C-alpha cells in the first residue's frame, strides 16, 4: 500500500497515453460484453425459469409442424398438470412497423396462472378474460408504443391471412429478466378469424392458408404441480402422441430456451473467437503502451535499483501499474456496460429483436478478469526487462 | 575527523568485455578510505573514476581483487544482499539529480524510506528532517519541475541522507550547476561530512569542488597516479 502513490503517479505520468490505453480497453470490453451477454443472458434466463415448473410441448418436427389445439385440454387433464395454454405466435404488424413485437394467442383464463411471475391488476385481468378482443400487453411494450388500457391495438396479419382488431384490456408487469414486451390475446379470437376466412373463401391461397393454420396451438405451455414431476410428465405427453399424425416433443422451459440458443448454430463459437481476438489485440495495445512507458524510465528504474529496490519490487511496481491501467479500462468497459444496461433499457434500440437485455454479473466479472489478465500479461515483459536491467547501463547517462 | 579504514580496495582490476575485446578500466588498484573521510576522485574522461565509484557503492563488481567495506567483501554478496546493503549503507547523489519527476520533493525523499520498516509517521519525520538539513522546508509539495537545479540537487541530497547511510557517493554533484549554487551544494556536503560524519566519495572535474575534500585521488588510464592530502597541495594540484 505504501507504494500506491508511486504506482498511481507513474500511471498518470503521460495522461494522453494512459487515457488512450484505458479508452481502448474499455471500448473493446464494452463491445465484448454486449456480444457475450447475449448468450450468457439467454442461458441465465433459461436456467432461472427452472423455479416455475413449466414444460413446453411442440410438434416433434419443430414450430412449422401442427399441434392440434385439442391437446391443450387433453394435457391439462393429465395427472400432475396445474394448467395448460396454447401459445400461438401471430407476428402481425402494428401500424406501419416493420419488425413485429411478440404476439401470442393464449388461453386467457389460465395464462397468468401458468406464467405466474407476471402480475396484472385484477380488474384488468377480469376485463381481459371477459373481452374476446381483449389483449394484455407488457409494461415495456406499453411504454414503447405509448399504449394505455382501453386503447385500440390493430394488428395486420403477416404470416396469417387474418387481421386482428385488439383492445388493450390490461398491462402486465414482472421481473426485468422476463419478456415485458409481449402481447397476449385470446387464442379463440385468432382461431375463429382463421376459420371464418377459411369458410368464406373460394378455395384460393388465403383460404387454404387459413384452413391450414386454424386449430393449431403452435406450442403448449404447461404448469406442473412440482419440479419432480416435470421429467415424467414430458415423457408421458410424448408417449401419448408418439404414434399419432402429430408426434410431440416436450421439454422443460429451460431446455426450450436453450433450443433457441442452439438454433444460432456456430454463432456462439464465432463470437468467442472474436472475443479472443479482441483480447489479443488489447494485449498488443496495452503491452506497447507499457513498453514505451518503461523505455522512457530506464534511468529512473536504475536509480530505484541503486537506492535499494530489489528485482521483485521493481517487477511488482511495473506489473501493478499495468494491471491498474488495464483494470481501470476493464472496470469502465465491463462494469460500465453492466450498469448502463441495468439503468437504460437498451432493448428498446434493438428494433424489437430483443425483448430485454442486461449484462449478467458473471459476464461483467469475466470482462473485468480479462482486463486484469491483459494488464498482467502486457506488463510482464516490460516488468521482467526492468527488473533485470543493469543499474550501470541505466545510470550510464548520468553516472 | 578521520578514523579507522571503512573502505578498502585490494589489488582491484576491472575489465569490460566488448564483443571479443577486453577493455581494462582499472588496474591493480589499492585504496583505503577512512571513516568520515571526504574523498574526491579526479582524472580525465575514461580514467576509471565512475567505475571506481560504482565499485565502492556496490553497483558493480571487481573482475579481480577485493572491495571491502567495514571488513565485508562486497564481491561475496548475492545480488539481493548487495541491493539490501546499498539500501542500508549508501546514499547516491547524481550529476543530473535523477529525481522521479512525477513525485513531489517529499515523496522523492521518502522513496528509500519505503524500503524500511518505519511507520508512516516516522518516515514523515525523517523526510522533514532531511529536507530541513538541506534547507528545503516548505518545498515538500513541489515537483522537480517546480524547483531550480540547485533545489533539485538539494532534494537529491535529502533523498541520499534520508535513511542515514554512512557512505555518500556523489558523481559530479555540481556538474550541472552555476558556480554560486555549486558552492552551496558543496557547503552542504561539507556540512554532512563534518556535522553528521558521513564518509563521502565524490567524482568531480571541478578543481573548486575538489578543494573541499580532505583528500584527492588522481586517476589516469585506470591507475592511481597521485594521492594528495594536504590543503596546499590540493589547491596547487587542482
């Protein structure tokens, strides 16, 4: 601690160089945090869903496959099931928006018993259940679109050949690491619209598409009575429909979340390689700055050694300085990114791509650790050179 | 003033290797420096003055022969031991002061004290005492850039005496100073020698500086060519 003043003053010796080193480290780590958090956050959110005892059933062939809505009732009647709801993606356009927000057709009577981390004021929930055109939207979606209870929410069908004329019945809230940008509406309203289009049509493509899509639950969210029952229930559901026209794949909500991550294929590895490249380039930047700094201090190091600073102490002083500078960059970049994402709703700027975004603590600490490693590694060579430098050669200019 | 021998050089040779060439710098040098002596080393450039100073200060080792300080052969000490020995026993004064520019005068003087086990309070007292001795009270918070050359050299002297070493080595301590300021620095060195019994070994080209010493050694081509002790002879020779 008694050497801290010396270390700090040396780190501030050339403010421009130190500032640029800190800036380059912090900017690189900031960007790295964004990339890494995308995956870390998905994994964390998926694992956090464990406590809700939910499983998800979908067609064994994926989302494109049919999952008859009648199965919602059948599954709900199974032993160990608290409730089940269809969860059908609609994907309609709101006004002239290009990127749709998440819209799902659900069973209004039970959806908030299943997704029970979401809260809706009782009067709004009652209105939602009673109003077939009613919809409940997330707090952040309401804020983004400036929507209030009672507002009209017209959605133009994109993948579906029907439009929906929804009314905001309620606004749900929930933890910040859950999707607060969804719109949940009555599955029956969508299904009936599809049936009407199918029946009213004259056999054209719209009619065919409406007929094909009606009665499809998309996926089924199931609330289980206990965590112990989940695995057995998944097996029982899939066994029940194994030999049918539409076999199912049932998995925990956590596995369901991880499945989306797997859909990104090798992107995760690519991001990790980019991260590694960033670390290497940071090493060069910080190492160069530290080497330049030490080269300018050759005679000072010689003086220190002459007056009794031993090799180990010189090594410690130089390394600590390098770690301090890089660590400061890391703290600004990694922790700064974490706090920025905590306080600013950056998902708003993703154009609807992300429902929420935050930097998990383990990712932020990883970033800080990376910066400390960069500091240590970049300072190692200059520190060893300084520690082993000749006092006589260093003082030659002056002695 | 002068007591028992504190520094002894016996048959010291020093050579440097430059590629396949061996460059002799000091040859068969015998020297005794008494406790509390003020010794000046003079001679033309390349005569081996600084090399001799480095050997005495434990910065370099002899190729042959022995360098004994208080009976201890410096050649037998490990690198760590000699570093520790320097911290405890030697104060350095350089021609270009060699202060750490980012530290204040106080912090520069405190540097060698950081190597001791002294408490912060005690270090503070020592620094203040050293700065008072060199006449720089009230300048503690000035950085080297805010001080004149003479003041910088005073800070360097304060740093050299902060740990109360018995030996001060000075290499051209007045080389970068005007005559009046050089005189003040030499007065200070004399004071340290006289009042605080510091043994001083000083390399200088300046005859006026040499006249302040008790004894002047003249080196040429690595050999001791003259050893003058009486004041008249020093004045005449320099």
